[in-house]
C-alpha cells in the first residue's frame, strides 16, 4: 500500500507540473531599422546673399538696436529709433537650404544664439540670432529653407568699421 501511495504521489506531482508545460504559448516579433539619408545644409543664395547682413548703420547719441527679420524678405527695423539706417544697404537675412529624408521633421538650432561681431580690433557689437523655424518639416522632395535674422546692439558712438562674426547652424532629425 505504501508503494502504491508513493507511486500515486509521484504520478500526481508529475501530472500537475507537466500540465503547465502544455499551457505555454509562443509569440513572434520583428526587428526593424529605417536608415535615413544624412542631413545636408548649404547657404541659400536665392532671395538673400546667404549671410546675415545688418546693412549700413550710423550710430546715435544713445545706444540702439537694429533688427533683421528671420524671413525671406529679411526686413530691417529699429525699434528704438536711436540709430540711422542708411537706405543704400538695407541688409538681409541669411538663408540655409536643408535636405534630408522627405516629410521628416528637422530640429534646427545655433551652436550659440548670441555672437559678438568685431571690427578686427577691440571694437565689438553683440547680436542675438533668431530662426524662422526651429522644427520645420521637410517637403515631399526632402527640402526646406530656414532663415536667420537677429538683433544687433549698437553702442553710443560705435566705432566706424566693418564688423563680422561667424555663426553655425545645426540641423538634426
């Protein structure tokens, strides 16, 4: 009897534990990757000269600001009227063509949103850059153009000269 009881107990344990084995299930999944073309940026020459240009300015007796709109037209303005804007060189925005994967959002930024223009010597002017779009969607053809404008701070009696500074535009998916 003891042997029968032991055999019954072993069979019961095996039956109960192997029942879970028959209740298992499988599921499959796929792994995928979408390889996008690298983003390309270039200066846009159509509509602007490619570089941001604040035009010809005569400083006033009070510090002033000169703005260039971050648009194709790149309109110039002076919100405080403390400078004289010369009409022969009205300036313009900078334009950049960006190409990449069609219908994809691209994130655009500056390495630094504030730059210091210098005349090559010790004279400087601060400039805060502005973008026409920080997250444009590329067209079905995989292209867009963004414009850069900014606000240039002109000091009282700013020294005469040509002031320049480089800036970098970054674009990524």
